[in-house]
């Protein structure tokens, strides 16, 4: 609907722009009248034709429309056989159904809807009357093709539309707008709201128009700025346009700490609030004590807009006195945006009540450079101070005669003072009660003018060109009188036109008339202290193109990033800019182009694993230097070891065979272990059943094996001489044996019935029941037998292996007393009342089988 109204307005505008001319009489020089009409593609146009008859009794009989030199009419209205209002109308195929002849309006008109670019040309309307002569009306139709919608891209080629950014405050911004199409070729302009920014456009080709705008430095006021690129080739339609709104990252403007600077009491917590304003997004706030960041006791408060708040719970300590405490606010998205506020804290404590200073004996008006100055620190303290220190601008002074610093207890002498020694001097004294610091005194050093450092000293000037040379001086007092002189091999001139810009700056205006005007400009000053010793020297040389950069090195090559640093050459006396062009080594086509005010380039977004040719050169107003060629490449991307690779899988036959063999071997080992365990379990179960049936009637006496015989399954171990304790607990159903290998190592085993059971209790041992072996493979087996003594109880087979409750016996065996030749030894018991014992085969070894 909106488009319909739009094109209808275009049609009305088209009709209004045309000038209706009454048909003039034909002549040989001008057979027909001509009217110029303008229309827009996809719009409407009404081509007028006067069909009114000269007389009342006459009317149009035939109306024919012709285009250009065509002999065939493109539109016909035939009323020769009837009334003109009901005449037959027909159109040619090229008009299709777009044409309609309106006879109601006066004048009548042929309407084309919609208009095409091919409709442009000369139209002739021929009207034949029944009686009057034929009338021709000639109309020239001009068709305008509107341009397409403009496209805006940034310096990286990213298309921008709507909300663009964020861009960083203080950085340059380059935007390029291009539009395709339009007949006639459109103009392309940049607008800031309703203000024209730039109308310098370039025709790239017959179809493309481009306009590039560069903002040297983005300012805070550019936040939410609306930039519009507008393409227009007529005054009928609304211009095609694309609009972007700038989104910015802003630097913090100010930092405030509350409460403000004041003395703090030691060991009494205080809350400090830091508020940072102006940053977008809100700044990151950090607290610092000296050079160390305070990370604990910090609370950040979430805020909106451009304000950030941080609260520090600070516990002042006596040793913090004089240390710097500050709050730093920084926008992490903008490098170098940090601002800071703080002070050297003053800590007051009750230990310092007896210690105070009264200041200095020093002339307040200052001292001349080259003279000596003496400071006296007056101290009242009890007990007397143990240490006195002198400080200059917060830093402790150390006595050094070579530097002219002489310290003697309460006296500080500075000899031959210079302007570099301007600053605040204080003394501090400490005793066992605490530290006292005096009020600082500013040491004012008066000196004659000197040149400020880091001034521009070389000026490149062309012939018949004027320059302004700036001279900056430092002096105290500030009543400086400036002098200028030009000196060359051919002349010396003192009448140099100059003006005082400030109390420390003078600007000389100098013009080059001839080659003799190149030389040296000298500037010096004079104040009440004296005349400047060394003048400031400025060389005036012919301006020339810069010299090439030197020692270019590539740093920090990554997959997508390259950092290049060079040393700048002579700038030719002019401000220079450094440019690096990046070409792909394979196609040698321009990949990117970057510029910088310093010879350092950081290029990101490169293709990984690509070889590049870098051309680095300098440019100034007089030209460019020769380019330095550098070959480099980005790092190739590491191949992924896991995950999908786009659906492509690469099979390695050797790897496949190896993996299959490994899996088969693991399965075989697992199955073998399972089979062995099953067989071992079956065998053990059969042996237990056999021992249960056979050991009831087996005599408990066991002969000692041959002492030289060793089992094939013996595992080498270290031989030990240990003490074994056999314990029979008659209050329990179990019989136990404790093996004391070392004073801190005891192994405990128990028997329940006829089954050997190992106990987890460190208070119990092992009972080898009905017989067991304790052996070691590293020594010959020494065995002894503890023979069964005849009990006082019935010798029933069911009770022979049971110790009655209520009795307890102990037997002690020391294996280092056993003789290798002994086969069966009856061990005596400490408790002579013991009547029973178990038949046990004991060896003096460490392992139990």
C-alpha cells in the first residue's frame, strides 16, 4: 500500500513537471510541437493528447500513437464508425496491458502503468477529425531508473546496517558506501542527521558509485550518532538511503573516592567507596596499595548506564603509613583507558602521640640553581628515636656525596641543587612507640630558562612556503623573554617575527624565499635568574619524501594474526604515515592494506596456513619511500584429534590390524585368567572337602622336613630373626597366633573350627590349624614341632582340637635360638599349668602360606 501511494505521488510529480503546450501550427521548420515528460521506472506517466475539435459539429474519428520512428502505431483508438466515447481501442504487444487512453480528462492522455526503462523515447499522437485537418502532438519521454539501496561496509569489509559497532572512543573510523545502478548515474553523499558530511563520490564503473568517509578520531559525542548514506539521481522520488547508528565503547571520565583524603586510625576498619563515571560499558574498578592489587574485602555494586561503584573494607595498619592507596577504573575493551585516583595514606596511632616534628629551618622563597640548601628536622620524642629518615617526593634519601646528598641525623644538606631536585622534602622518625612524619616542604629551585625536551627539531619546508616553529622553554621564575635568530652559511638574522603563545611558548613565523633561507633557527630565553645557556636549535631543511623503514621484524605469528615492527627512517622534515600492503604469495593479489602513525602493524583475521608478501613504506606530503618487502606466513591450523571431520573418515590398514590384534589379545588374556581362577577355585574347594574328612583321624604329630629342601614356589625374601608369640584364648571359639615381625609390625591370623581364617584385628594372630607352614625362600627351612601334650580332658576326636573356655596359655619361641639340626623340639611354656598344646609346624620365616 505504501509503495502504491509512493508511485502514485511519483506519477503526479511527473505530470506536474511536464509543461503543457498548446499545439502550434505546423511548418516546414517545425512540423510538430514537442513536450518533454519525465517518468520513473515502476511509476506512472500520462502522455497528453489534444483531441478537441476546432468546431462544435466535428469530433475525432481516429487517434493513433506512434513511438520513435515506428511506422506502425503502438496504440489505436478508432471512432470512424461510431461515437468517440465508445470507440474501439487496441495496443501493440510491447505495451501489453500497460496502456490506457483516457478520454474523460481534458486534455486526454495515454497512461502507461507501470513505466519501463524501454518506454523512453519520442511519442507522437495523431488525431484525425471527421472534417478538420489532422493534428499531431509530439512528446519526448525521459525515463529515470532509481539506484538500488546503498551498502555500507567498515574497513574490514563487514556490512553495516542499523546499530553498528561497538567502536572504541579515540580510534579512527573508516566507512565506505557504494551503490549499484541508476540512470542517470546517482550522486552519493554522507549525512549526519540533517548535516551534509561528505559529497565527494567516485564513479568506479558505469554501474557502481562509491563514497568513503574517514573519521580521524571517534569522540564521545558520536555515541548514537546517525550516519546516512544517500543515493539520488532525480528530484521526483525519495532518495535511496542506508542509515547506521554508532554504538561506542567509552573511556571512563572521572574517578572519585569517598570519604575524601583524611587521616586514618590504625586497626580501625574504614569503608572507602570508589565511583567511576563515563565508561560504557561500566568500568572495571580495582583497588591498589602501592604496586599490589587489593583483591580481598572488595565489593562491587551493579549499576546501570555509565557508572560503576566499588566498596573497599580497609583495615589501616601502622606499616601502611605513607603507602599509596588508590582506585583505578578501566574499560577493558579500550587499551590505555585506565584513570586513577588515590593518595599516600596517613595512619595515626596512639603510639605516635609522644613523637612529633616541627618542620624545617628553610627559606620559603626558594634557592637558586647551583647553591646549597640545608634542612633541619626538629624532633621531640620519649623515648628517643631509634631511626631518622629523609624523604624526597615520597622516596627515601640515602647519603651520597657524589650526588650532593649529605645526611647527618637530623640534618639534610643538598649541595649544588639543580632544577631536577625540585620536590617535596620530609623527615620521619621512629621509636618503639611508632613512627612520626613531619609536614613536607616544597623545595623550590629557581633557574634560568632551558629547552623543554622532546620538541620537534627538524622542519621540512618547500620553497615559497611558510611554517610556524614552536619553541617551548622551562624556567622559574616564569618571567621569560624570548629571543630568535636565524643562522646559515650565508646570513645571520635576528629580526624573526614571533609571538608569545604562553608564558613558556613562543611561535616564530618563517617563510622560505630562496635557497639561502634554509639553515638553523635558534630560540632562547631570559628571566630574572639569567640568560639561557644553551639555545633551542631547529633545523630548516627542504621538504622531501621520507626514507624507507628499517629492521622490520615479524612477531607473534598465529593462525590469524601477524605483528610487524620496524624502525622509522628520516621523515623528510614532515609528518609521515606508515602503510603496509599485504599480498598473498600464491596469487600476488592485494589481500589487505593497513596504515599507522608508528611503524608497527597488527593484522588480524588472516587465513591460517597462508604465505604472504608484506610491503611496508612511509608516506608524507612530498611522496612515499621505497617499500621494504617481507615474506611471512600464518601458522597452519592444528588438526583435530577427536570429533567429526565433516563426515570424511580416513582408514589406515596398519592401524586397523594393530587395534584388532590388541583387542583380541586382551580378550584372550581375560578369558585365560577367568579359566585359571575357576579351576583354582574348584581345586581349592575339593581340597577343603578332603581335609575336612581326613584330618579328624590324622595324628597331630608332624615330622620335620629335610632342612635343605626348598619348595619350587618359594619367592625370594629377606631372612629375619623374629619373635613369635602363640596365644591360646580359651574364652573364645577361635585360636589365634600373633607374628611380631618388628615392634611396629604385627600380622594376625585366626582359626575357627578347622578352617584357617585371617583376622583383621591387630590383637590376634594366626593359628596354623591343624598344621601350617611359615617359611622364607632365602634361607634353609628351620622347622620345629610343638608336640601335643596329653590333656586332662577326654581324648575324644571331636574335642581334641578344642580348648576349653576359661583357660589361657602362651608359648614364646625365639627363632634365633633354633638349631638347624633340630627336627622335633618340644617347646616349654611359661605357664607351667598349661596341659594342652596344638601340634604346629613353625618355621622361622616371614611369609605365611
